[in-house]
C-alpha cells in the first residue's frame, strides 16, 4: 500500500498574474502528484475561501500564509497516510482546518493538496487520472460549454451577462465540438472587427463585450453562429451565465448596462422572453443566490425547457443540492473543486445531484492555470458537461487540448444527450 512520504507547497501564478498555491505530493514509491488552486472573481457567499496574506505586497493576494500552513499543519498530518484513501486524506484536511469554509488553512491550500493527492494516486497506479476515477466503469467525454463573449465580473461589468457561451449540440465528437466552436469564436471576432468593436478579450478569453445592450450581445452571438456556416438551435445552441448575484440583492436587480431595475418577477420575464427568441438551452444563476423564491419560480416556469444551473446558490455543496432539489430550485449544478474545498466534497455534490436527477457540469474558474484536472474529473466521473471558459488563452487551451488527448483513447462522446435530465436515482 503506497503511502504519502512528502507534501510541499509552492507559490505559482494564475492567468491574472496573481499568486496561487501549488502542492506536490510524493509517495514512498517515488510517484508524484501536483495540484494548483484556481481562483474565482464571481464567488458564492457559502463557498470555501482562499487564504491571502493581505497588506501592500502583491495587492494583498500573496499566499505565504497558506504555504506556511501546508508546511506546519498539513504535511505532518498527511505523511504516512495511504494515498489510495482519498476520503481519509480529505477528512484529515477538513478536520485540520476546523472551520466551515476552510478559512484557517485556506481553501486554496486545502484544495491544491486534495488534488495533488488524487493525482499522486493515479500516477502510482500507472493510469491516466480519468481512468483511475472511472474504476472500470464506462464513461464518455463531456459536452463542452465554451465562452464567446465574456461579461460581468470577468470584463469590468461591461455587460451584465457574465458568460455568453455556445454548446455544439450537433457535434458527433469532442474534437468536432471544438472545431465548430473555433469557427463561431473567429466568426464573432470578425463581426466585432468589422464593426470597429474589437477591443481584446475578457478574463476567460472571450471577446471583450463592446455592446450597448445585453440583447445586442445575444443578437451578435446568433450572427456569429450563422457566420460560421452553422444553424443556431441545431448545430450550435447558446448557454448563458447570468451571475445574477453580481447585480442583484434582496430580490432587486439593477442592469447597469441598460440602466433599468427589476424585481425578481421582472427579471424572470426578461429571461423567459430571451428563451422564446434565442436558441438558449442552459441558463446559470438566473437569479441571485439570496433569491431562492425567484429560483424556484423560474425553475417552475422554464425547467422543462432549459437547463437551469446553480452555481453561487449551490456552491458545490451536497446538502445545498439536496435542499434545492426538495424545493424545486434548479435542475443542474456547477461543480468546482475549489468551491467545495476537497475532491471528496466535490464528488459528494455530484452524487447528490445525480440522485436528484440534476445535470452535472464540472467547471473551471476565471483565474486559472495550466492544471487540467477538471477534464479528468468530468470524464472519469461521467459528469456529462465541462465548462472551461473560452477558446483562447493558454490556461483554457491546456484543458481543451487535454480533452483531445483523452478522446484519443477511444472514448465515446456525450453530445447533446448531456442536456437531457437524468432519471432521479433512489
């Protein structure tokens, strides 16, 4: 039984040029695994929190305090544990931290350690991580959601919608889905350039949203699909991340781009109108995390038509997923390991979602690195969908390219079936 011999943390850098935590776990067999913590700009109130140094250096975003906790607390507690027992490793991390949101040791230190241990276990077994996670069960490549325009907190709040994405529902393979998305991405860039609106890219690589209204962004995305020679609603559909918690509180929503304010019912009416007029198949965080009644109402109104994804509201928490299912809020969950804190907690949230008949989408964060673990999680857990960001910037392309490598093993592709609601398990 291979055991952990050494745990080391180091400061590395994310896609925004800010420090983050990398952990390296070495086993007594010589096998090594690494994990790097990502960072989000749009965060749920109940997710695991990062431990940052504060002060003037690096804008207060330094991670020396988190690294000290790895050396002082985490490493001594994990040395000697069997690497095959991920649940025990993660429980040790949770108990060491002792807070409900990982605030003592830091969600960044904890999740990087959890990821590193998982990668070390796969390396020790001599298996790709996705195969190690699948444990012999049949799995498929996920259907990707890929950003074309970035907005919200990812683009200086230039438009209210945080992500305008495409889903290549007509693709027969993961590789074909990327080819179709590439055509749409570059078509959108040509449209922006032709209108004199090409102003660079947002945090996740999507085109910077130089629009006068939110609907102009939707119209342009439809035109980009058509400009790529594809049929909106057949070959390619639209997915939105509204990220309503960023501009809504206490049931009131202020759309800064258009200078209007809605109550919960008013915003629902706007979104339902968009569903009637655009080929939208998925909406994430349509109402704010504190507007549970609004989420229930919107799910009741639109849940049979589209996928309604909980992110800030569910924060990769199994108990919150179970409660949402009981109340009829959402029918899909976004899964972010650093939001939960550990790999085990992320997998627990996935299991709760599948038990509730929810769709599951493994997701990156806006502050990312070359770490491609989410590709393996989405495949090995048979999650169905993968959200990485856009089709530009190396921290995004590292993950899309990793999925191409996984597909070369001969795995089948979920395709459009990933959008169908699974049968509630018992």
